[in-house]
C-alpha cells in the first residue's frame, strides 16, 4: 500500500483527510478497502451482525457519535471480522479488549477504550453516508489508513 501522505500528494483535494486523532488498536497498521458503514449509538448489534458477513476486503466505518460511554467492538466481534475477511474497522467511538485486538490481523482505529459493553437492541442504520470529523464516508468509496491517518475518496 502506498503511504497516505504520498496518496494525498498525488490526489490532493480528491481525497478527504480525517483530522481526528484516532488510536490504532489492531495488528494491521496499514489497510485500505471500500467503505461499508454503520450508524449506531451505544448499541453494537448491527456491528456484530455486519462483521460476521463476508467482508471481501472492505473497511467498516462506524459512526458511534463519538460516544466514550460504551465499546462498540471487542475481541469476539473483531475475530469474526478477521474470519470473514474484513480489512479494517474505523470507529467514531470506543473498543474494548485492546490487548487482544493488538494481536489480530485487522486494522482497527478508534477514539479510545472502555470496558463497558454496549446495548444489543439493533438500533441504527447500515450502508448510509456517515459524517464525523468533517469527513463524509460514503458506502463504496475507497478508504486508506496508515500510521499518519485516514483518507477517503470524495
């Protein structure tokens, strides 16, 4: 994968750059793929359901409204994403089981950690445009992530 800095130099304003300083949690620090999305608030039932389906190298972008109150993904859901062939997960919210996530072949970027579980009611939306940090993530747009940050096609 080409570095995000080099990609931006090549494509400039055709790419959106996420200014949020997300932390990296997975063993994979550089990942890319087409965007799939989930919008949810302190409820990870849709996240769990989607990451158990074939990922085909996609990146799941989860708009958890920036909530730090509960985790939207832990080691069991992350392992199902690895098993299903997802390239990565970008979470505008928290993860848990961060030590276990470090050993998994998955790109994971999130705001932080919280050991508290989320609700399981299935509230939210799948594959709709989501926006956070001034960046719009559209299903199907290509996302690139590495140690310098996240870029996504406009």
